[in-house]
């Protein structure tokens, strides 16, 4: 299948404002790109690109005073298959984990493992472990948090989401990631495109989505506590410890996001 993806962001800056943008499709999907997701700025501005410490593509610009429109429109191919389910995957003892996974065991800005450890062991300390334990975490978080855009808050942490019982997809993900880490399972935060392909209506407004990957039996597997069912058509943009590592933009000065649109649609064949 082919998927049309893209975004339009309009910022209003009272002065020239440096920005770091994390909006490009992840390098692991480069071979799937049919129409590249080139960043287009209106008015045009020069930009430089680099890869951050997690391997994500980032762009640096200086937005001029006034409004700037940032957009991209791309096409990617996809298998059309749902997320892999590997119910047999076991948990790797901490002492045997590869070094590069250990950072995803540690607490981070939005995932306070120190505050949630006792809760996690009380909820998930008994068997199953491995895949079954991660799925039990997703089941709990899916039921525990009531979804609603009115509950969104950029500063909300996993601990706060647990206590408030409300949030958006990033809050589901932060809480599930924190619980996994508390249970000695490396977990990393993911952001990207996730359309409504294969999902019956009604469909909500489109946005960038958050999910996570857990390290089991030598592989990273996709989990989604918000939707809690295998989905098709995920297009990864970035991975990190939590949302602080993968914001769509880091702005270094006052600004207002005046407009925000995201799209991801299956293209008809022929």
C-alpha cells in the first residue's frame, strides 16, 4: 500500500527565532519513501540538517519575524500488515542486555521510574513476564487513562497521568514506558504518523501519534497503549527516551503556533 503523509505548521514569531525541527521520516524507512518529505518554508529560509544522538533527522532554521509556514507532503510505501505480535518473546535479564539498550531502562524527564516503581511491582510483579508483562501494562494503561484532547498538557508526566487518569496518546505512552522500565524492560518513546487505515469510523482529528517499543528477546517490538490493538500504516519519525527528546520543534524565543495540520491517508491503487 501507499500512504500520503504530510503536515502544515504556521508559527508567528515577534523576532527572528532559531528552531530545531524533528519532522522527517526516520532513516529506517528511507527505502520506503516514494515522494520525499522535503521541508518547505514560506517565506524561504536556509536550513541545515543533522542526526541527533538517537539517530533522528533534525533540521535547524531561523524563522524570520512574522509568520512562517512549514510544510511537507510525501508518499511512502508500506506492507499494509499490522504490528507484529510475538507472544513468545521473553524478557532479557538486565545483566545480559546490550549496552545500547540500558539508557532505556532509566528514568527520564517524563517517565519517573523512581516514583512509579512500587506501583509497577505491585501491579505487574507476578507472571507473566516478557511479552505478556508488556501487554498487561498496555491493558492497564489503556483502561486507566481516559483519552481527551482537553486533558493535554505539555508538562504532564507519567506520574501525573497515573494519578489524574486522563491524557492524550503521549501520556498513555509515557506511563507505559515508565512501567516497563520499572519492570526492567527497556522501552523507548516513538512518534510519527498513524492514520485510520483499517479502523472503522468515526475517526478523530489527525495528529502526530505516540507509541513505544519494548526490547524483548533481542528485538524491539511495537506497542501502543493508547489504541491497544495492532495497527497498520505506522510511519516512524523519531525515537527517544520520552517526548522531551522528540518534539516536533524546539524554539529558542517567543512564538505562537497559529495553525497545525497533519494528514496520513491511504492512496487508492491505479
